[in-house]
């Protein structure tokens, strides 16, 4: 049975599209790994480079930070992230220059009220900005109940 040129072109298009998505996912995973590292190290310069100026970071306790208030929170020592370990992390691309990152993460942080040691479900947004750099735009998370 001979394949028609249309079927061949469709298959080739799907293969190229899948490869492009895998490349974007790998770039975003590296960018997110750098974000996690900069957050744990409380590195102001690296955080400024990774976080979008329009960041909206909604913590699992309901508090919301901007880029500047999040950097202040982390670098002042008010919150010290000790561990950010993903149980699951997926990237999807719903629109040009937008990536959604979703999953579950085990996060341990020292806060002004004590230690937070929780598994969170999260949705984050990355945006490819005008200079072609992917930057962290938004985070929303909620605590998951302990496994019984």
C-alpha cells in the first residue's frame, strides 16, 4: 500500500511539532531548575533574571507576591526555601510564547511562623518575553492533604 503525499506530510508535520515541543520543554525545565536553585540560594541577581517583572506569586497560604516582594521575602531571610523537589512536573503550550507548568512538589521552607513541610499541587505560567527569554510569570499552589 502506497502512502499518499498528504499522509506523509501530515506525519512529518506531527513529528517536527513534537520535536519542537520537546525542545521547548527541555529549555523550560532548565529555566525552572535555575529558578529553584536561585530561590533556595536567595540569589537576587539570578532571581531578577528569571522572574518576569509582572510576576504574580500566589502562595499556598493565600498571600500574593509581586516580583519585588517575592525577591525581598526570599533574600531577607523571612522565608528560607530549604527543599523544592518535584514529584511531578509537566509543560504544555496552550498559546504562542506561553507555557503552563503543572504538577506536585514537596516544599520545605522556614517561615516567620515556623516550618512549612508540605506537598503542593501547582500551576505556573512561563512566558517567552520580547528578548526571547522564558521568564517565570505566575505561580498558584495549594497544599495537598497528607497521604493516609
